């Protein structure tokens, strides 16, 4: 199991999480053309002014099937990508649920 966090700050991410997700998915499609994605859930936290796209992905990497839950968090020109990656499907839905809770927990801060 691996948890990966990537952070970037740039002005070329587009105006919305939808635009960023489209670009992100295009990159993934090129690097992992056989990957399968769930439809992303797009959420918005108005209190703290950020948007989130959450989705699951299954891919075959060097003959090993991997399961990944992804949370893309965008606030203006900042993007945080949190990924859970594992060979085990057992925690697949758990991390998706936890990523979704990130949005609602932050709304209470």
C-alpha cells in the first residue's frame, strides 16, 4: 500500500476542477491507456473555497493489478492530489469514503 501526496502551484490549471480533471485524465490516459476509472464525484466546499474531484482507478502496471482512490483538491491556483495505491482491493472503497470526508470535515473548520 502506498499513499502519495503531490502539491503544485501554477496558473495553468484552468478555472475549475472540471477543467483540471479533464487535463489530469488526458495525462493518465496517455501513461496508462488500459486504466479503468469510476465517474468522478465533484464536490465544492464553499466555506473554505475549494473544489474536489474524487474517483477510483484500476490499472495493470507491469502485470500487477493496482487499485487507486484519488482526491484532487483545487483552490484557486493550488492543487493537492492525494492517492491511495495498493495491490489489495480491500481498502479501495474505504479510501474513497475517507477522501469524500475531507471535504465535509473541512467545512466544519
